[in-house]
């Protein structure tokens, strides 16, 4: 299915994405129900065997409660199920959503090259006809753009500042980062490293539940002044190592289920070394051939004009060019939805109340929301048209640029879901996948335009 193919209804999908990210062990039925020209409802059905398996794994968590008149070992399971019925069901639903539905929904949309904006909005859960569950989402769809031959567009790269001191700074930066990078332990996980791990649900006796299913997450290891308890479990371990844990890593703290945590078998799948620039990563990401090109690329994040780096100015000019040649309007409700997300992020900033007092604050947020959406729409459709795909190296390269404040400037598309900037809590792999795909497409466009 390409970017011009309409949505179809009632597809039973076991499609395989690169990296085996699509959880083929979980049979899911995807039903797409058109509502209007820009809105569809997508229903994901999961069979009763899996639902019952998760439910049975959830009940024992509530047996730890002290109930008057019973000793811990002699609390009848039927009594537990009746007493905590709603809490057990809600917790099981949360697990299924987080570990089975969420990522598979995104991989399905990306794999089917469906043009959508914002994140699918969860609507409700129903019982499916086969006794399983049906998760419903509202999906905002974009118009299909008639892409022009953008490679032939005339593009002039914004110039760098011609300060000799910039060249000295870059050379010093390369020397320091190269030296520090060599001192890293390339085999063991250390503070600041990125870890991709799978999480398999197990019983209290560490036996895998049936059927077994896993999901991938990313987390950044932090052991400093404000350590992350879960991420510390990865320190000194290696790719391929596994361990059991019941840390509350996937539970929403806003839920009132009490201290009841699932048991997981955590397996380390991939690792990205952490704090210092890898020239190999820089070279691979931007297709650099020699030291001169490496130096010129780093200049882009050292050279600033009017508080904008050369890198950011290049990206702004690229999108100005693309959007001037492809003019389209965005429904206002798309903009309002993104505006809500931007405001939620701004509220966490220390200067939020200062921003809020400005007369044109909401107007500026609205313009930013529209700008973000237009850029994402055109880059997604170019990605689909060019058949851009990711491998694990692309994901590693993408996350590597978050390690250093200076080279973080190379990243333009970031995951939209809150609290992912530092990745101190596990983040679903699909969130990273979508952002990394956009970033790779953007780099592809820039590379073609400057040739």
C-alpha cells in the first residue's frame, strides 16, 4: 500500500516490519471505519486467549492484600476476583494496551503507509464478538499530496559564520570527544548509555505466561545525583543478559491499584554508548566521506546567527522550499489538538508563566502547531513515497545524538509524547521508530537538495 491507497476495512494483519518490531506472535484484527474525509475510527481486536492469559496473571497481584478473616496463603481466588473485580480488569486492560496494542497500532499505520497526524486518540474498550477485547481509536487523516520532483528544486545552503575561532572550537571538540569516547567500556552498560530491552510477562515463580509475548522499550541509564531506580538495574550488564524484576516500570502511578506490580523477564537487546560523540555515527548518519566533511558538518551546530544554528537554518529553508511548492491547508481541529499537546509541554517549563502573560502567546502557539503539522505531513509523505525504512543502526544513530547538548542540535523531529526527552522511564519502541523515520527522511531530503 502506498501513500495514495485509501484505508480498507477489516484487515487481519500479521505484517512484519524491519527489526521484527511488529509483534507477530499476537494475532490482531484491525478494522478501519471511515467517519469523514479527515477522520476514521480504527478498532483493534485481540483474541480471548490472550485476554484470559493476562487476566490470570493479574489476579495473583491482588492476593497480596491483607484481608480480614483470612491468612495470606488461604485467601480463595474466587473471593479475590470478586472483591477486586474492577481493579483487576482495569489493570489487565492497561497491560494489554501498553504492551500489545500501542506499538502494534503504530507499526500497522506506518507499515500500511497511512497518512495521519497527531497520535491516535484512544476512545474506549468493548467486548469483541469472539469474546476478546476491541480497542477503539480516533484517527485524524491527512489529504494525499501530489509530490513534485523536489530533487530538482533550487536550494542554497545558508552560510556559516566565518569566525576562525569556530574552526578551533570544532577541532577541539572532535579531539576531546574522540579521546573520551575511547575510554568508554564498549562491552558493559554504563551511566548515560541507551538500552533497548524486551519485557516478557512471567509468574511469581519466573515461569513464562502462555502465550508468551514480548515488547521492546528504550530507556536511558542514569546513576547520578537523581538516579533512575529501574535504569540502574542495567549497569555493568551486557547485550544478551537477562534478569527478573517487579519494579513498577510500566504502571501508571495515577492509577489507584495500590502497590501491585507485574513480574517481568527483562532481556537486553541493544545498547548505545552514551555520553560522547561517535565519529562513526556522525559519518554514517550524514554520509560523510572524510575529515573535511565531518568538520563542516559539526560547524553547523557551532555556527549561530540570531540564536539559530546553521543546522536549524538549513532545515527551516528546506521546509520553506518544500511548503512553498506544495501548498495545502490543515483542518483547524488538527491544529487545536496539537496546540493542546504543545501547551502541556510548555506548562512543565520554568518560564511558562512568563510566556503566558504575553498578549500573542496563544496565537504563537497556534502558529507553531500549524508549522509542526505541515512539516510532519510533508516529511511523512516523502518518506512513504521514497520507501524510507529503518534498521537498528538507524535507531541507534538517532538516539546517539541526544547524548550531548551540542550534537543534540542535529535532531529536529523528536517524539511528541511527553517526558521522552531524557528517556528516564521506559518508552515504547514505536515512539522512537516514528521520530527516527522522520529524521532519516529529513536527512535524506537535505542530502539530495545540496548535491
